C-alpha cells in the first residue's frame, strides 16, 4: 500500500467516504484518490512523491498556476495582521471596487464564503426583488448544493421539481423548474405555463459541470430577451467562468449583461470565497439596507480578500493575459480534436478558451441528455492511463479540464502525445 492508499483507509474511518467533497473520492473512475501534499506551477505533488501535470487547478481557482509568488507573499503578509476581525476592513472595499471596475454592469457586490452560498443568496434576492417564487434552472448545470437547486434532471419540465438528494424535502424543490440547455424554446414554454410566477432564470453561461458544453450562438441572448420580456431576472452563475473567459467573465466574452452574477473559485485565489453582484436597485434589497436577509461571520475575511485581490489584480495588470490563455486553450483543445478525428474514435472535444472536455461520445454534446450518452467506462480507463503517466485529469467524465497561465508548452505537448498514444490504441 502506498501512502495515499494508507491515508485513504484512515480517512474513510472518520470522514464520510474519506473526502470532504464527493468527486475527490475518484468514485466514478474506481481507483484510490491521490492525496496531495503541495503544488507549484502546473504541477501537483502527491504524498508518495510523484508529481503530475495538473488539469484541475483546484477546479478553476489556480488560473495563474499553483503557488504564485505574488499571491503567496501577499497572503503571508496579511496573516501577520490577524486572521479575522468580524468587522469591516479596507480590503473588502478594495475588492468591491475592483469587481465593479472590471465587470461592467455590476454596481454593488456582496462577499460570501463559497459558490454555493453566492448562488443561494442570489436566488433569495431574485425572489425578494420580484416577489415571485419560481425559478428556472437547466438540466446538467450545477449551482452548488443548496436545497432548492438540488433538483433531479428532467423532473421539472412543466411539473414540480423532484429532489435529487435524500434530505431535501419536496417542498424545497416545488418551485424549481427544469429547462434544457441550449434550448431557449424550453424556457419560453416555462414562462408561458407560469405567467408572472418566475423570479429568475439561472444558467452557467458556459456549462462546465456536465463536462464543458458551449452555449449555441444566440442562446444566451434569447435567455436575456425572455427574462426581460417576462419581468424575471437573469442570473449568470459565473463561479467557473468568472475571470476565466475574460476579465469580465462570460458576460464580457459573449457581451450579454445579466441582472445578477455569482462568483466563486478564481475570486478567492484558492481561499474559500464567493460573491454575488448586480445593479444597485437590486443589490440594495439586501440587508441591512433592504429586507432580504443574508449574513456571514467570516464573509470578506481579510486573508481571503488578500488572496483574491492579488489574483484579480494580476489578471487585470498582465498585458494580453486572456488573449494568451485563450489562444493556448484554442491550440491545445484544437489539437486534441485533430488527434481524435485522425484516430477515428468516437470522441467529442468541447472547449471555450481555457476550459474544455473530451467526451467519449459518438454524437455532439450540446446538453445533459447528449452528455449522458458518453462512455464513462472508457473515460475511467483513459483517466487511469493518463494518471499512470503523470497527467492529473478530472476524475469524472462530467467535469472540465482547466488550463492555467503556468501550463508550459512542453507539458502540453507531453499531454498531447499521451492522448495520441491512448486514442490510437483504442
Ligand atoms: C463550483 C460551483 C458552484 C459551487 O461552488 P462551491 O464553492 O463549491 O460551493 C456553483 N456554481 C458553479 C457553476 C460551480 O462550478
């Protein structure tokens, strides 16, 4: 037994499934997870001294690469001033000013501690602002684990949503309606069947939690128009896409302005941070100025703000950052597409900029139903091959690959060689 295996055995005794978040257990690829000791650049190092080229990047936050010097130094300095005060600090002001400066259309922002909290709060605010109860979400989009968003896929179309987890009362999902990603018509029908009842439509502008599924041309604009026409708020869940596709996230990349936006992941630079923001008239409904209650003992924590600020300032101040990163993504995922096409294997490569997925599916993946047709046993086999060869991919067919500024051309070339070897042997 290697040390990771020993740790996993011990972990399972006192932590459910041995992990603090389910996907880390490697359940869908059927092997023991690696325990990670440290990370630097585009590499992570496990408890057994092996290192891997990392395509998870902590599920997105490490867009600059691991252990970035400026971020690490800023955090170390901040820690010396104390860890938390439970009182207002200048860093929160700087963070709010920076977000409003770099994300057009956001006039006010509230900091929270996770993406889940950001989305849960934004939904409450949308309901409080519109005085309506129903919400629309898309099958296959993930918005954290709050009760009203844990809805079984496909269950809510024209009917009431069914909980997708034990412990969620049906009462919590009754008002959650499900729509089909990339199908604006399915949303139009829900508005037709529920006139003046829908508070908001929430969407991942690029879906990245069923593998990466790109929005079809015009889809996001149709959602914008439908929400405006029906008095509902459009919420972009930019927990993954925020500060990744462009400095202004997916809204900048696709030039669509939602009413509310949620952030997480990159905004904390690796610390537990989330945020939600939007127009002043909406955000001023939040307590203490408005009647929508939302609070947090550690919200806006000074060390977490320091990490997030250091990352966002670096992103803002690095010339051509997004041009370079997105071009790297276009080259890398474009090359994977050519490799699988040349090998003639049933695989689809979806990507936008530095986010991408390889689906072992015969048909294009455009929504949850087509994503679910992927061969997950094949993915598990591919995952193991890559891991054995020093490449750390998402341990599930339905998670994204994340590129960072720290991925070197040599490491990407090595990854492509391994993918070529794998698919040629398929
Ligand atoms: C990760 C994620 C969340 C949840 O964020 P946590 O910080 O894990 O609570 C919400 N929405 C999207 C789109 C995500 O990818």
